[in-house]
C-alpha cells in the first residue's frame, strides 16, 4: 500500500528507465525513409514502429500525429553486409551485418536536449549461414538496440 501511494504521488515526467521527459506530454514520430544502398522494404516501417513502441512503453509520453512537445524523425542510412574474417586466401568465415540510423530529435520545451546524430549497430554471423534465413532475427536485435540508444540519448541524456 505504501508503494502504491509513493508511485501515484510521484510527479515530473520520470520513467522507470531513469529518463526524464520534463513537462513533455506528447511525442510525434515521423516515418523513417530508407536511404541505404540495400533496401529491405520492411525496414522503414519496422524502425518507425519500434521507436514509437519504446517511447510509449518506457516513458509517460503519448503519441501524437500533430504538433508535439517532442519529435523524432530521421532515415535509415546504412543496411549493409561486409566480410569480417577470412578463412583462407579467398574464403570468408564471418560477415558483419550493420544498420545505421540518422536521427533528428527535437524537444520543443527544452531545446538544449535537441540532437541530430547517427546511431549504428551491427551483428557478426557465420558466413556459412544463408543471410536470408537469419536476416529478420538479426535486424530485430539490431533495431532493438538502436531504439534503446535513441531513447537513452533523448530522455536519459546518455
């Protein structure tokens, strides 16, 4: 009972992640265009929805389609596969899958927290595996980390 009183009496826009949204109440997330050389047609939607989900789940902000206290926009800049390790003179043993997002965050109420930054994450995998078999799983893992990075930068100021 004491805990419920403490939780309900807390004010100020803090979240359970340690972030602080201040007096902000609303968030607008614009669609992330895919400007990468390799275009996965599902990535724009997946990135956009993942950013919406993490902010709603881990902050007190509500999504808005119009003018908002905070906004997130950006694009997918990289979606790439690169050899990472060789097994011999002409054979690759490990590949690296990378995704990079360019993110523009605006806090109307506290402009000192605004940023425009590139976020990148990658996963190495065995080159013997068929990438199309593991692509969705790896992409989801990377996007989860990227959205956590964006949230932390936006409201936890990490």
